C-alpha cells in the first residue's frame, strides 16, 4: 500500500480506502441493492483491506439506517486502533423535525449515536455529508469544534460541497478559530470530472485532503458495462443509475479503458482507479465491494503506474466540455507581451 498526507494534517492515509456502504441492509430497499452484507461478510472485507495496508475506513450514519456503523463497530473489535475511522452525518436519521441537518442539536445527537454504534470513544474524521442551506456554518462549525475539543473527534471534514461553500466554511473557521475542515469528500471518476472546474482547484489551493467516492461511477467503469448492456446481472448499476452520468460519453471512456487495460494485461476497474489516483490533489479513493475478489482487484490499483500515453488517451476520451468562465480564463494570451 502507498500512503498520502491528509491535507495539512500530519496524518497519512492509504491511497485506497475502504467504504462500508455495502455493510448492512436495514431500512430502505436501496441498501439491499447496494450490498446488504452481514457481519461475517463484512469482517472478511475488513480483514482483507487491513492485510493490504488500508488504514482508512469510511461509513455514514445513514448507511442502512445505521446498520453499517453497527456492523463496522462489531467487526473492528481490537483492530480499532489500527484504523482511521471516518463517518458522516447530515441526512435524515429519523422522523422528527430535528432529525436532519447540521444544527448543533442534530450534530451532537448524531455524534453520540455514531460513537455508540461504532463502539468507540472517538471518531478520527467526522464529516458533514452535504450542504445544509438552513443552518449557518457558524453554528455547525462551532458544534464540530466543541466535539474536537472534547476529544470525541480528531479531525472534521465535509462531503459534497461546492467550491464557494468550501471556501466560506474555511473563512468562518479562520475568523472564529474553529477546527478547520481537513478534507473534502467528492465524487470523481473518468465518467464524472465536474470537480475539476471549481472544487479541485480549491482543494489544491487550500491544501485539503480529497477523498474520492464512487471512483468507478457506481460500477459503470468496472468493465461489466458497455453499449451492449450489463455483463453481470448482479451489478448494482443495473438497478440504480447512481451517480448520474452521460452514458454515451461513459461508453467511449470504457472503450479506451479496455484498450489501456489490455496494454497492461490488467482489469478495467484497476485502470479506472489508477487514473483517479494519478490526478493531482487526490489523497485517497474510497472503494466498496461485495466480494473479496472485487476488493482485491481494486486494492491492486495502487500498484498500477499509467504511462503518459495512457493518461492522454483516457483524458481525451473523458474530458468534460468547457464551461464559462473557464474557457475564457484558459486563454492567457492577453497576459503575455506580444512578440515582434
């Protein structure tokens, strides 16, 4: 395994980390589609990940209505100290009017519930799961800062924020002396490069860690899918079109992925993950799996070094169309003296 510094912290995390979204199947039917793994199956994946040097495991209070956290806490046991444990809060966790969002009330309740389910006295990376338009950052960040000062949280992070929301939160933390977001968790893949326009530049400029979720676009970039349809009827993408992608463009990318994979005598998913890991600013790619062989294939991506030719071909096939003002700011001819 290889490791990278998490933003401006002194902590190092594995370049590939384990996502526990497939653990548990309680609640909405979506979780039976995602994975619905029991404790025995989850324990097998956790053990395999740790044996390969993974030291970051990510979950959320909403995954399988809390069952993901429960299973993870159960199977970690004495291995807890070998893991940087990350979880998230924000999404609705109950029927009450205050069972969602990022109010001080909900943050404190969610944190205590996650600590209980995870069977631990602290969370290494506690993240807001989305933007809350109703709660000011001042309130949310104050509550998160208190959790850090109490020793219940080591670092705080965010997920799914825009560039301006990220910068606003960092400004509030700087002005008020609150714990600063150490990382941002964002969707990024060869089928979805939207964060390159605004979010990724902020991550790099502000020295944040970037944890990538769904680097295989919900299984679309595993090689199981193409214009001829799914090659694996059990694949999650068959019944859940998440994250949303432009399928025609994605199939063009899959064609190039197969070409590059053949060149390296390896699998399509390994190439797709290696591309994400090769992008400047990316700290770790979060991978989930239902089976040990899937996880082993994904973990091996850290050893695959793509060539300049590989990166150029994959970049050309997946490049997002330019948007304003990006396309006009890319023209720097006005900035340099004209030659005679």
